[in-house]
């Protein structure tokens, strides 16, 4: 057995050893000179560059040092997390978000924008572009924007509009054999009616693209005009022969050798009994048996132009 004094000395020695060891550990963690230093060692970090992931080792102390060392370029619109001034340690995760450039066409304007957004709707929102309920976006507002892509916003507005309009009146003609053929009387004067039409009008970027009638209402009925037309024709001597046609003024005119210019003639087809009244404005025709040369408009009321020559009775109109 150890003597009593020796035991005490042994216990005291063990106690002092424990105290000394504890002091050394505390000093290591409390003294900056004893803190773990990674500045001179390579650090393996993980980089996610816009979806492309890889690991790399670096001697740099900050994110900026790493970018310079690895020649990783960032534009002013790109985003990196952590920031360039942040320190890196083994296992640090670095995420780079690359901005893309898009062109936006809206409200008659076109401008370019650099964005980090992954949704077209968010790109528009970031640009303070508010969409109406009917507005159309191309590509789709829920899609992902692509670099150098054009995003077009078409403004669509729909309105209902009531437009007043006129209704033309009809004309009724009554013949009166007691009145001369050039006399006309208006017994009841016609009046236009009024209608209201409700439209559904669609506009794209302020321009009307469609108009659909929703409703029609007549607010005032038109008044029919009643006219009396004289039919009495006083004729002079009649000549029978052939009628030809020619293109001249394009109206109810004719050329004659017996009726003076400015006068009128009643021409009746001997084949059909159809009659027209024409004004003489030329001299002719010269062919044998031909008594009148009708403007083609007048000739067509008696026969087709293909007939060329037709039999007629010509009477000078005296009234």
C-alpha cells in the first residue's frame, strides 16, 4: 500500500494535469491565433449556374475571388447568392441566376427588358404592365420567357353601342292618263324613318375588328311617298322601218333624220309591242330602211344588243 502522503501527492498531480489540459483547450478556442484558418487551403464549393450544377475547388476567400479565379462573368442584371463580398467555406453553395433580354410590345410601344423572372406574367408585372380580362399575350402569359424573345400584348376591349340610323322611304307611283307623260305630281311626300341599332363592338389595340348587331328598334316608321305620273303621249306622224344601236351618251337618246335635235320620239318594237320615249341628240342613221339609231341603253329596253337591227314604229312626240 502507498503511504498516505504519496497518495495525496498522486491525486494532486492528476488534478493539476486536468486543470492544465482544460486551460490549453480553452485557450485554443479563445485565442484568435489558435482559430481554424481555411484561407490558405483549397475549399470545395458547389455552384448552380442558372441550372447547370458543378463542384469546384478554390483558394479564394470570397465569392468574388472565386468568380475571378474561375473566370465566371456576370452581367449587371445577373444575380448571385451569396453576394460577391461574402466569404466562402468548404461546402458553400453558390447560386447564379442569369438575366435574359426580352422585347415587349404593348400599347403601341416597344422596349427591351432584362429580367430574372421565369414566368411571362411576372415579367409583365415587373414592367408595371397590367392586363385586362380580355387582353391576349403571346407567347402565353403562363409560359417561360426565352432570351431575345418578343412578348406581345394585345389590348382587347368590347363595348355595346347604340347607333341611330335612317330608314329610306318607299315610293309608290300611280299612272294618270290625263296628265302629260312628262308631268309628275307628289300626292304624299315621303319621310325617312328612324331606327336604333345596338352593336357589340370589339376593338384590338384601339382599332375596331368586329361589329355584331345585338338589337334593332324602329323609333319612327318611314312614310311612303305617293307620286302620280302622267302617261298621256300626243304623237304625230308614224314611220316604220329598222332601228339600230350605237354607243354614245349612255342614256335614253337617239339619232334621227326626221325629228329635230331636242325633240322626242316614241319608238315601239313591232315584234314585241314594247315602247320607249327617247330624246333626239344626233343626226342619223343613213342606211336604207333605217329610221332611227338608238343609244344602246334605249335599244336594250326593246331587244338584246345581239339582235343588232329590229323593226320599229317611230312617232314624233308632240307634247
